[in-house]
């Protein structure tokens, strides 16, 4: 296969529990700082309290849009500003929008539905707000964009898939520039659903640790501005990174668990590396899915030990929680930022090695060499998605 040309990333934006901007988030994770807490936006009656990673409320609120779209909008504004774009300058350009999400904006009108089922006639504002809150459509509308516009809903690989798809738009000449990423919020329905699956921890998440008990949910958004070579060179834009390759594979093994032998993940890795001509030996590090659940961490560790035993890896979910459809995008942004700095943070929460896991993550801030890294997502339904990302200027 002839390697695909890399796609320039000229802007990055990130909004998560680690920080309201990418610089804030990077500062926090390199200090190994995190603060999961009980949910603040809803109440449940579980006997145990399952901590979550919520975004600070000062990211900017509006009554006409739901929280997921507001998260997406805030991160997109940061990414565009980082790339040096104004809304006015985008006019006349072919600009696409591709955003991953899962249940964002679709399960948080509980009180409206309860009132309606009780025979009441609640105001229609919640439904009108829901219909206006498709994340990709919101960005296209807010920035007056008329290029390709798609929301990707593919469980926890949605953000990774959205970035890979948007990069293919640039390569195919469908647009000159694309805003790509993911966004998701925490709501009571999602929270209770994960608790019912018994994969949620009542303590801060501990990816790859022997005593891991499950995941902590999180929320946020990660956005990348992708540009064609022609546009990037024309305006002499700074390149913060590159999307080198992308792979996707579904092992269809189980509704929620990954295939134990990791074959689906390995196929996605192979595709991501083959499409850009990289080998495992050339990778500086891997940003793992690393949910802190027994099955996920076991599969990833075995794949790392088999395919790249010398490559350092970590899970940034210890700082952000599992942000579902936003996870792959947030992690892609953090991966590019770490490539820029030539170092990766400690895999927070990891204290005791698990004898069942043949590979262990980094325990401290670690200097890395090389110009490429993998960011990978393992999703419900057996979906696996992997991005090969490269260093910028």
C-alpha cells in the first residue's frame, strides 16, 4: 500500500476536568493533579458514590444549546484561535466539521419526558434545544460553514473515528480545512447505565493497576483544526502536528468487552501504521485507551507486550475520566501536545503491577524520543480505532 500523505494539524483545543484550555490541562497532568468528585449536576440514590471528572462550570453557558454542544463549541473556538483563524477569515473557504459523540445531548431531558408521561403539558423548550444541539451542526451554524458536516456516533471510538474521517476529507480534496474532534457530557442516565454494567469504580480510576476496579466517567471536548498542504503553506501556518494514519476494525466479540486476544485492536493498529508507512519501532509512545476496567487493560497490556515491549505507554483517563465519545479526540490532542514537549506524564493511579499484565505503564514523567505516537480507542460493540499522530514543525 502506498502511504497516505500526512494531514497538517494547525490548531488544538481541549476542555476537560484537567483544565478549561489545553495549556491548563497539560500543566495539570504533568503535575499528576486530578480531582474526581461526586456528580454535581444530578443526584442518584446508589449506596456507593462513584466519582466523576466534571468540567468546571465557567466554560461558558447558553440556554439555547445543550451541554455537549457548548463543550464542543468552547474547544473549537480554542482550536481555531490557536490556528490563527477568525470566523470572518473562514468565509469563502471549504470548511468541514466532523464531531464524535455518544449519548451527548440525547439523554438529558429526563424531566420533560417524566412530566409528559405523567399527563402534563411541559414547555417544548427542552425538545427545541435538543433539536438544535447536534454538535457538528452547531459548529457549522455558529461559524457559518457549508462544507461536509457529520456527527459520528460509534461508542467510545467516536472521537478517534471523527478525526480519521476528517483527515480523509482533506486528502480527498473535499475541503480545505476541517474542524474535527469529539464532545460528550455526563448525565444521570449515562451514569446509572455504567453503574448497572458494574464497570464503574467507587474510587479514583487506576488504569493498569493490580487493584483497578473500573472506570470513572468524565466529560469534555477535544478539537483539532486540519488543513490541506496548499492552505497551510499559503498562509505559512504553524503546524502543531500531523495526522499520519488511521485504522478501524470491529472484532464483534461482545456487546461491551474487547476480544481477549486483541485481534481487533491489532488490525486497527496495522491499518493505522500501514497507511503512513510507520513501524512499531518508530513510535515514541502510545496513549492507551486504559479505562481501568479488568478486561480492557488486560487486552491492551498483552498487545503492548507482544508488539512493542520497549515502547512507553500510559492512559490519560486518570486525569480526564472516560469522556466516552470525546475520549479519542481529547486523547489525540493530548498526544500531540506531548509529542511537542518530548515527554509524557505519569500514568496516574498506577501503584502495583498486576502479574496478569505483561506490560506496565510509565510511573513518572518520562522523556520520549521520536516523532510519532499512537492514540487508540476500544469501544463497546467491538469497535477499535487507532490514530498515528506525528510531531509538527
